[in-house]
C-alpha cells in the first residue's frame, strides 16, 4: 500500500467519523474551583490563669494577655509578651489603681494584679 493511499484512508476516516479525535469520556466529578478562604490559626489561650484568692507559686503565670490590660503590682513581674507572673509564693489579689484625675477620662483606673506573700497574708487574716 502506498503512502498516498494510506493518507487517503485517514482523510476519509476523519470525514466519516469526526469523533475519533475528540474525547469521549466525561469527568465523573465536576472540577471544584479554588477558594481564597479556608485558613485559620489556633486560639492563643489568653486570659486569667490564676484568679483572686488562689495560690500562686513563684514563676507561675497569672495572666496571659496582648497589651497591658492588667498591670503588674507588688510581687508580680511582666514578661516581654505582657504575661504577668508571680515572683513569690502567695495569694493573688486584684485591685483598681487610680490613673487619671480628669473627670471625663474613659479609663480612670488601672487594673493591678498583686501577690500577697503567705506571711503577710496570715497576719492580715488574724
């Protein structure tokens, strides 16, 4: 069979059967579009860890916070990320400290966190 005859048959086959060169199968599942959402980070577990009246050991975290919502008082230290921690063994107390003298100030008190050592706490309770 000559090359010309083979090419003639191919041309005839394409004319009579146009679907031979097209896809005959369809997708069994539709293609899903991509989404720009769908990401989230885990919670940071912020907040008060030791409440007023509870015992705090030296170095234990009292409050984890972003910014200075609570301020460090006596026997309380503040970390680089504003975490408040106890410096001594004692009882945690919360108090308000006057901050602004203006009458129209929106925030007139600072929330202070203190740790009263046990020897001082025992003398106060007696």
